[in-house]
């Protein structure tokens, strides 16, 4: 569940250890768009905690005790109910559910009837990416930073993309191809971060589908090797700027 905020945290950790001359961040259009909507997470005493639960366990001895003791958890639920320290969280994207699949919801135009006449607040969906890119840009300072948009298999084959959009309940006519990539690239441009989209190069490969794992959401080992070879050009170009 690594979204963009985790990438920024990972960069901070690795930067302190290696101090690289250039930084390349490959964002996954499918996974990261979904994971960025997830609340903050941490693990404490074997429990995966999310959102307000993270702050609660950091600040409250009662929350920490509830993670260690079944009796304390029962008492917290009895006292606090749905608003207690370890209360369950709502869905990150109400009304979309599985429609976040493969990041395809970012292709959907404002005219799609699924929005019920009210275009979505995409700023909310893109804000985690904007915040993470800004954090990485500021830490990189004068060093080269390149943001790479990596698609899923569903962003490559137009037939499969349109069929999946239809299955998810969107109207394909209102979902221009590449809109999601362009929205990500626009965030990078707004922040002055060099960015490149790997989609056209991947789509031009004879066996593009074979560069992904069985889920189609992530590159396979062979796909990662392809990406590393392809990145030589964009990284050199970014370093010259």
C-alpha cells in the first residue's frame, strides 16, 4: 500500500543514507491513485491502525492499552461506540468503491452521468500527489528530480480500457484516453518538477502485456528491467536541465 506519501518518506530515509546526485520517482497510476486516498497508517502491537487511530495511539495511553488488551478494547468500544479512540473509518472515496480500480477513474470526464450533475472534487484526489511532489522537490533542492508516470496494463490496450470503464459503471465516451496521465503530469508541471509519461513507450512494445504481473497493475521483473533501460534517456535529459 505504498502511495505517494510513502514514496516521499522513503526518499527522505534513503537520501540521508546515500545523498544521490539525481532522484527518479516512478509513480504507479493504478496503485498510487488508490493508495493516496487511504488515511495515514501505522502498525502498533500487531494492529494495523489508520487515520485518527494513528494519532490516538501516539497520544493516548488508553489507546495503546486497548491494542495490548482484549478487555481494554471491549471497554473502549462499550464507552466510545462508533466515535471511540479506535473507531472504524469510512471509505476513502465514498460512492466510488471498486471504481478506483487501476486509476481509471482519473480518466472520467466531468460530463459522465455517474457524477449526478456534480463534477468530482479532483483536487482532493490529486492533493496527496501534489504534497508529496512538493516535499521531494524541496528536499532535492538543486539536484535533478524526475517524476515518471507508470501506467497499468489497462492504460495500454484501448479495447480493454474501454471495456473495464464500462464494467465499472463509467461511460467510455466521457473518458478520454490518457486523461489520468495528463492530470498527473499537470501537477508536476505546476510545481516545476520534470516529468515523463512511460505509457507511449510501453504501448509501443510488441508484448506490452507481458511486461506486467498477473494482476496487470504492476510491472513484472521483466517490466522493471524494461523500465530501467528506457529511463536512461529521460534521466539523462532531466540531468541536463
